[in-house]
């Protein structure tokens, strides 16, 4: 049995381009949008760091070494790609409020942009979103069709799929999750990663089914709604003009299940689609493992708003994209809607 995730169908039709991404790290730039202003006091040094070719966990270890504190004293809001240029916040717990000299923190590819004191550790998810600047090279496709697709994305948003990085190389995290559910022992942090991968696989299956039926951004009977920018859910309730207005304004989104113990909240046609999408052997094994692990049923928006999408052609076969996404979403979901995007081998 092949546990590698299958690419979902495209919401707007066939691919309109082929291109290459990440020819150099600067082609994939992402910057966190802060969720709060620093307090200006406290025991945690809040650092805004630009990193090139480094992953978040490595930077956290280097900060702990620099500050001579346990790694658990380092906080960050989210994981950022290694093969990219990224700007993100870290917090460093320094109870005596004495920071080492910044000059003593020398890591190639790392630069401290700002520093300020704050009164608590930076928790996961403490960001308002991310801004991206992506450069696609060796673009092949009709420019008119590409720009029409980008206009569709700007107007309707995109399916809120989990990206390939959630599943590991070749989808290996799904195979490891099955092994864990069968009794293999895993470290705590690895266990958390594999539970997330299993949940993401099931969510993506439901989303793919709704994309295939062209109802990823429109309601089914028995729909459960998620408030934009929130985990708050409501419904099912009868379709009405107020729900239609809120859906059109991106205030609410249709949702899909993040699997766990308990009954599905969806009903009628929505529930039937979700159960049908998760009714093969692999899905049953993942569902059972998540329930046994004690996770509870939750919901995630099926539709993703793309904020301020702009594009330009700095060269004939080079396309630059700028846009914002909310936390927990993936730029690769937008790239998938355009076409076949490859990364350099090696």
C-alpha cells in the first residue's frame, strides 16, 4: 500500500504554467506578521531575526548556546523553511536581564534585526500571519492564462490544503504514523509531528473531494462554518441571506474535519461526503489511531483568503508573487493552483 499523499485536484482547472522555485534562497522570502507589540520590559529578550538557508530549530539551538540557557528557554511562533530567506521572532529567557553581546552570536546566514524585552515566552502560533515574496523562474505558459488564474485566486481564495512539508519526504510521516499507531515508540516531539501528519492527510482527503465536486468554497447541506481568522465554529444551520453575505465577504468559510474522538459535527450531505472520503483502509487506520491517541474532533477552514495578491514580470520568464496568508496555511497551496512548480535537485 502506498501511503504517500496524492496531490489534490486544482480548484480552477488544469495547470497554467511550469516553473522553478528556490533556485536561490532569496527566491522564497517569508516574513512573520507580529500578533502583538513587545511590552518593553520583562525577562524575555524578543529578537527579530533574518535567516538564510537555516531552519528554525537550528537557530533556536544556536540562541540557547549563545545565551547559555536550556533550549526550552527559547520561544518562536512558527517553523520556517530552511531553503529560504525568512524573518521571524524568537524569545530568549534571561531572568537576570543581561544579554550576551550580539557580536558573540556568529552564525553564517543569521542576522539580528531588532531586539526588545518582553514579559513572556513567545508561544507557538503567536503571529497574525505571514507575508511572502516568491520568485518563479523558467516560467513556461501563456501569460494571459497565468494572469487570469491569479485573478481567480485573488477573488475566490484557494483550497486550504496542508503542504507537502507536513508529510515528510515522500510522505514518510504517514507510514511512521501507522507504525506508531501499531505500537512503535516515538519521542514526544516526533509523536506530535506524526499525529499532525495523520490529521492533515485526512483533512486533505476531504478537501480534495470537495474540490472535485466544486464545493470547497460553497456550502453543502449540514455545513459547519469557521469564522475567518479564528478557530470558532458554528452550525449546521439553514442557509440564508446573512450566511451568503458573510461567505461572500470572507467572514466565514466552509470547514472540514480534523479527526479525533467524538461525533462529526457536520450533517446531511456534508457528513456523507466526509465519511465517503475517509472510507478506505488507510483512512480507517489513521482515524482509529487518532481516536486512540485521545485527540478530539475539531474543524479547519476549507477556504483560504489570499491577502493583497500582486504579481509582476521582472524578466520574460520570471514571475514574482507577493501575498499574505493567515497562520497555519501554506504558500505551496497557492503554487499548486498555478501548476507544476519544481525545486532544483540536489
